[in-house]
C-alpha cells in the first residue's frame, strides 16, 4: 500500500470534474504548592469533543463539494505518515490541527525550510478513514525480539494501561496493567518496567527545580513550564522560543527511565549487561514520543558511558501498535493471567500514576513541592486538587503556602489554549509560578497513539480513562513521589542529590532550541 506524504495547506475551490488525485497534485503546489487560600478554576476552550465539531459534520454533501484539504506531513516525519489511497480530503485533520493544536494556519506560506508539526498525532484520532497513522515500529520490534544477541527491555506509560483493553473489546478505561505486562512477557520481552517509577523521579527532579527557582537558589525565570510533553516542547520551540528558558530542564518519565535502563539497570543486573546489547522500547500513548526519542540530545546514557552512538530509547510503540502486534502474534489479552513487572524499579506512587491526565503532573508536583518547602506531610486538600482536575482547557488555582505565601498554578490542555494563556501572561493580566501544558485534550489518556474509542473523540471516553487513573491513586497507600522507597534508595546509592551533578547528566536536558526561523508565525 503506497504511503504518500505529499501535502497541501490550502483549500482551493474545486468542481465535480476534478479528481481527488489531481486535486492533491494541484493543491500540493501551493510548586505548584499549596494549602487553603482562594482556589478558582478558569476556563479556556473545552479540552475537545464537547466543544467545537469539525465542519465536515455541519452539513450534508458529497465529495468533492466538501473537499477541505488536509494537514501537510513531511516524508521524514518520525511520528506520523499518510496512506494517500485512503485520504478523502475531508479536512478533519486540518481542523483539529488548526483549531485545537494551533499549528496549521498559524504560520505564513510559503513554508521556510520545515513542514511544521508538533507530532501530537491528534490527526490520527480524527481521521475517519485511517489514512493518517503512526509510523509503524512493529517490524523493528519483531526483529529485536528474534535477535538472540539483544536484551529487550520494555517500559510502559501510565495511560497505556487504561487504553490497551479497548482494542480487545474491553470497556473504555479498563485498567489492564497486569494483562499488559503478561502480554509483553508472552511476546518474549526480557524485562518489563513501569514508567510510573520514573514519573515519580520526574516529580522529585521537577519539584526540586521549581522550589529552587522560586527561592532564588538557581537563576531561572518564573513561571516554570513542565517539559514532559514533547508536543508542547516543540510547539514552544516553534512559536514561543523566548519561553525556552522557562521550560523545566527535567526530562519526561520516558526520557529518564531510558538512560537509567542503560546505566543503572545494566550495571545492577547479574550478570552485567553491555548497554550496546540492550534494546530499549517504550510503549506510549503518544506519537510525539517517537519524535522525542529521535531528538539528537536524547543520548544521555551514551554520553555518560562514552559512546554517543548509544540512544536512550531505541524504539517507541504506541498503544495501538502494541495491540496490533499482540493480534499478529495471536496473543488474546483478556485470556492472559495478569503478571507483574520485574523486581527492580517496580514501586510507584499514586502521584506517578496520575501523570497521564491533564492536571496530574501538577497535582503530583504540588504534593512533593509542599513537602520540600515546609518539611511537612501535604494536607488532605492536596490529594484531590479539584480546581485543576477535569477536562477544561485552562484551569488555575491560587494556593497559600507556609513560609512562601501565595503561589499561582495553571494547567493547560491543548496548544491553542496554551497560546491563550501565554498571551495573558505576556500582557500582564495573569501571573503564575508553575504551569503544566499537555498538547492533547485531557492529557496523555487521549494521546495520538491511543485507541480510537470513537470518531470524533469525545469527552465521555476521556473521562472514563481519566477516572481509571485517579482510582489507582486513590487506592494506593503510597501517594507521594518523594516517598517511593526504591526511588529513595536509588538516589542514596546511585544518583545522589536531586538536581545534582549526576541527576543533570542523566535526567535533564539543556538543549531545547529556537525553531522559529523554520517558519514565519502569524501574529
């Protein structure tokens, strides 16, 4: 089946005599911390689904009268591709890209030397024909599993456990954590880790950095923005490069676990494993993670080891890809006996589990930063921070923190909403200390690599996945990232101080860069 990534960004009028192929050819030319105090949410655009509806649904019509074009996709895009034979030019991909992610239509034509894309993959969820999909890594995964010289290590993100089951006729939001681990073992994976472990690590690093910024211990600007969403990071590089110093230097949970696997795990394993023989795979709900893994600077383990050819993450598979691989191998997920992760780096907190929902990173950071500032256990209020929960596009809270005073936090879902909040910050109408941004509506639970529960996606299904992750947090005894016992042991015996020398060598990056010269943004 031919993959054709030639694209257009215009929607010229066409008549019934113009074929889809000729139309394509023609168009293609062209911290958060807190206790008591006032708490209030503020609305941006809805997180998706319940707000706008693509205009393709607004009226009846037959092709080509409803031709609306499509998003441009570069042939070298590491995250997504298009099967031109399936594209009907309905325009749904371009509408979600323009109206929710604020990329298409937000730069001038002609393009400079880049096809702007933040790799969020929302277009794959809105495409009704399946024309746009993630770039498949299934063949590469199969080859690795069949290679006896490779030690295949897989990590899986919080949101995949509440999405994978949908591909096997299980209810939306069903938590299949144990079944997913069993399925990975059935594939022949050598070691399975839960990315929730390094979600806790991310909070320890990020909260430490936040407190250091607020206290003036380090010279870095406020507000500090989260950096665990690669779609948001690239959007910032494109459209708001002046805010790059405001991005946390802490890498994402995937970006932390991958170098830890090729250093700490490789050394601790008995017998020791040569890092060159470790094939590190990440199962993610996100197509942008494929881009993140490909970034040149994502080789911290290689730099530490002294061989920069070693990549931190060798392969990223989406939730959908894992489901397809399991089906190809005849593995029926619901019929498996649940399993558990390997003993090393197995523990995780409820705070780590809620990373997959919009507001989850902020809430987790709030709990730990409160402890770092006050040296006291966070109050009950911070285990259900209502103003920053839910699917609203922009949420905020003002919190009173002992010894610090009022701290303002914000949570954003969707990059058009990020634009709106950044506008308020720059015109002085809003001020914050810490801001969480996720590109996808509702957060990672609705990432571009998650199953298509409905077309168009809707907030009912997003809420079901969200509630499933919150329920994990609620039932766990361990709910604070900085109390994860194995993580504390790793810091004590290997990493040293949070935000310290080795932590920055393995767990942080200072190499985000200005991409604005690659396009001319519309103002």
